[in-house]
C-alpha cells in the first residue's frame, strides 16, 4: 500500500541520514519513468571498453563498488544491493589488463564472495572463454556429462557450450 511504501521510504531516509547521507531524493511521474529507462538501458548505454556483470552475495556489494572504483575511479556502476548484482561500465580499461584484472583479480574475488563475473560487452580484443564466462564450474561439467550421454558424437547444437 502507499502507506507502507511511505513508511519504508521514511525508514531508509532515517537510516541513511544516520550514516551521514545528508539528503534523499524521490522521483515520480515522467522523471521516474526516465530514470527507470536509464537503469534498464544501463548495460547497453554509451560505448565502453568493457562492461561486466558481477553477481555476489548482497552483503558484498559495497566492497565490490570500492574494488572496481580502485581499478577505474571514473567507471559507471549500477548496483542492486538487494540482489547482489552490479553492472560496471569501465570508462578506461587497458586491453592488456583483461587477463590480469578480470581473470586474475575480479573473477577469483567474486568466487570467494559466492558469485561470478561475466563480460557483457567489450571493445577489447582479448576475449577468452574464461575472461568472458569465468572459470569452469561444476555445473558446466555436469551439463557436459549429460550432453555426452544423449549426444556422444556432439552432432546436436555444435558449439553450444562455450568450452
């Protein structure tokens, strides 16, 4: 109901002010619609050298915002603290750093936080399966073993699995 939503908004405002956030802003009508459209279109927005999606436990979201801002202080981040999903659009990301940063740092950190990192889009040349999809997990091995039982010669949907 409207009363419940007003109460939740008031609760959030009170808690945020207790954390030092001085003002809270609400949107309604056309302004809310434009904001919602921007959030929906965020991953496909302006061109970026690298756009990733991070999925972690919700309690890890703030740490991940700090982590990606250390790599690129000018990156754009859409973070959903309730679900633990972050979409990060890097403004600057050197092509030779995909392996070192993405595979070497971000993906292992996401696994430690119970999640994953995948590439949504990139203009960079280095697109290995691990850089794009992350390390092979038990679920991929399980899917491949089931496929091997039903299609041992791999004639159905060739190339369907990334690995």
